[in-house]
């Protein structure tokens, strides 16, 4: 009988947390695999326009990004407020676009080259002159597949 | 010398370390795919090609000026009316004989486009036009094509064109892809996207 009475007075046993690290590690690995680190540090303001007739742009390795917009406030002293192009991590001129496309093509496998798309991430406030210049350069480089990256929403929000 | 067993490592803080890493990755993760309007640029033309003559009535001119105002077929227009105007132009089907369009449901106005195959939308920008306006106009024009394509796909196959295209591009789609591809092509040929962009005026 003494065997039983001893247990009756005892407290609730603590929950075993030995498997907690395993669970956390599992979550950790999931997020590590799912994470895509931002490749480029933006040096420009990049408020994308809204559109609703959009297509998805998967296969991130087949996309070349060209950014354009006004320099961010901390670069405005040096580069002014005129909209500029950003390729990779630095500001570029219109004439650099062709070279950039060739360099990107070089780094991809040959059979993937026809599937390459150029994503234009351009700020809403940019003038079309700059965008047309970029497009003209892309035509010269024969990078004809382009995608104007947008946010999803009504176009009327662009006018605000 | 006494034989000592190796002391056990205290693993109590392992969870804390893992949590720290977990929170870091949670914060930095962006699970998103970019979306946007896909377009194809025209290749640079060869010098000695004479452009084909196009009837004025088959061209739908959209001009955007530096104040982001729209001039559609010589009339001022609000952005919200543009899609409807483009649909009416594309779907007009005013042609007769060879150029007749048997699936068009438009007004068949002889002064507007003959056939969706002939109808061209021409977009002219100013260098000072804002990119936001340009994208809005592009979106509305692509929207007009999608409205018509969806209507025809719905009539012929009881399914939206956008859905057909999505299935066609989905590698995990387990229907008959060949048939679907043919249907997508057919709808595309009914209303081919002929959107021409002139180089901007300054």
C-alpha cells in the first residue's frame, strides 16, 4: 500500500521538452530552404505600379532584373534626383544595358538562353523616356522577352 | 589516476540557439513570386523593308501626352473608358467577303476595324509621360484582348482563356496538353495581340 500513497501526494510531472529542439530544427530547415535572399541592394526608390492583367514570373534563375527610378534619399547628394538605371549593385548608364545582358547570358547554360526574360522594375514616377531608352537597348541586344513587374491592384491607384 | 568518464554536454540551450536562427530566417524570408505584364519587343527592322500599307480604319490610335492625358482616336478619354473602347474597336468586324468575321459581336461599323486579325492598336507616348500611366494604358489594352479571348473561350470550350493558359503553362497539369495547346493557339489567332508602340516623341 505504501507504494501507492507515495504517488498520490506528488506533483504533476513536468512535460518532457527533449523533442523541442527537433521541432524547432525542422522549422528552421524549412525556412532555410524556402528563403530567397534579396540579390540586389536597392539604391533607388522602387514603388512599382499597379496592374491586374498580370502573369506570374516563376523560375527566378531565368530572369534578369533591371531597376530604374530616382536615387534613394541617401544617394541623392551624390547622384541627384534624376531617375537612373541600376544594374546589379550599382548605378549604370543606358549604354551599359547591352553589356549587362551579354554578361548575364554568358553566366547561364546555353540551352536556357532562349527562355531568359528581362524584368523591368521601374518606379511609377519615372519618365517614359528612360524606359524607352532601355527598351531600345534591349532590342539591340535581342533580349525581346520582357516583363513589366507590377503590384496587383486596380490601375486607378497609379494616378494617386 | 581515477578513470573519468567524459562529462555529458548540456544540450539545454540548443533549443534557444535553434530559435534564434529560426527567427532570423523567418524575418528574412520573402516567399513571393514577381508578377507583371509580359510583352514581346519587336526586333530591330532590317533597313530595306517597306512597311505594309495599313488602312487608317484598322488602326486604333492611343496617344498619351506629357500631362498623362489620353487621346484616343482624336478624342479625349478617361482611362476607365479605354478598355471598353478598345473592345468595341477590336470586335467590330466590319469587313465583308474574305475579311468578314463570323464570331465578332460588334457593331459592324464600316468606318471601324474590318477584322480582329487586321486591327492594330497603336500606342504613342511622350518622353515625359509617367511610367505609371504607361502601365495603366498597357494594362487596359491587354485587358481588352483578355475580355474578348475569355468570351470566345467560354463560348467554344466553356472555360476562361486565362484559365486555359494557366493550365497550359502548369507542368503539373494532368489533362491533355496537346488539345489544350491547340485550343489556346486557336483563341490567340482569333484575337491576335497586335499592339504597336511608336518611339516616343519628345
